[in-house]
């Protein structure tokens, strides 16, 4: 996954490491993965695509990077389509429905990538103090 140091990307969080691992498995057999953001929306027009995303694992650091082809408004039908989400995410949503999704990141690549979260720089030039609750625009390391 090529990008240039200093390019603008986004930092977002996953509560558990299982989500990115399930995403990697999903993309072995599917062209896209729809990763829904919980509790926040992202304005699509604020970015150029493809966009690089770094995924911080809660309680840890950045553990994955991904290539985002698009950002779409969330639709509940995304949780019913196994070409868009791993089966375990579909089952989890059915068993424990959430209604506070904001946007959907259309991810086309994801891979392991380790980076100290607090060493990242925001677009304002300041270091990231804490992982964002939503997302943060960053300068790629």
C-alpha cells in the first residue's frame, strides 16, 4: 500500500483487534469491506480518494493501515450483505443491534502496520495526544 510521508490520512479506532483481522479475511474473497463508524459521521467531500486510514486498537497503538476507496452514509442494508461485511459482523448486528452508526468506510485493502499512536501528527502539526473517539485527520508518518 503505497503512500507518501506527509500525505493526509485519517486515524480511527477499533475497540478490539478481531475487527481488523475479520476485515483482512473478508477482503481475501471480496473486493470491498464496509466498515461502519459508530457514533460519528464523516464528510466525504473533506477528502480525496483513495484515502489511507490508520486503525488504533483500543488500549494499544496503531496496528493496521487501510486504503479507503470511498465514504458513504450508513445504511442498515450493509449489515445484511455478506459481500460488504464479514459474516460475524452481520450476526453480531442481528444479535446485538446498534442504531448509532454514522458513516461507512469503503475499504479495499487492510494490512498490519505498527505505529505509536502518540507519535502521529495531526494536520495542525501537533502530536496526537489521545486516540480520537471519532476520527482525526493526520499527516501520515
